[in-house]
C-alpha cells in the first residue's frame, strides 16, 4: 500500500464553457503539477465540480488522471455524490 505523504495537489476539473470536460487542458494541468514536484494528485475533491457531474463524467475524469499520470505519482479520487443512492461502480 502506498504511504500517504507529502504534497497532494487537489485539482479542479478542467471544463469547456459548455460544461464538458476539457481533456487536453486537464492533462496539461496534471503534468504541470507533477513537474512542480507534487507527491500525488487528487481529482473530484470538494473544491471541484463533482456535484454537477454525471457518474460517467466522474469515471472519465478518473480515467484521464490515471492515464496521464502513468504511475509517476499516486492518484486519489473523490467519490462523493449529492445523490444518496449514487456510488462508484
């Protein structure tokens, strides 16, 4: 198990003006944080847009983070939902 330590960048979800995920910008921001020396990245936290995103969008954000990080640092993901019946699959 990975030890939780150091600087964990809590990142917002990059979005286009229409509210869709801006994948290219998200990937740039992930790499920017890693280049700056963070010890881990955290997506879908309470400072982001999780509350307006569908389950499919949340899963896609996690996929983008894991794919772009490529094992360089740990990826943490929030699983909170405003719907009491929702859960990550």
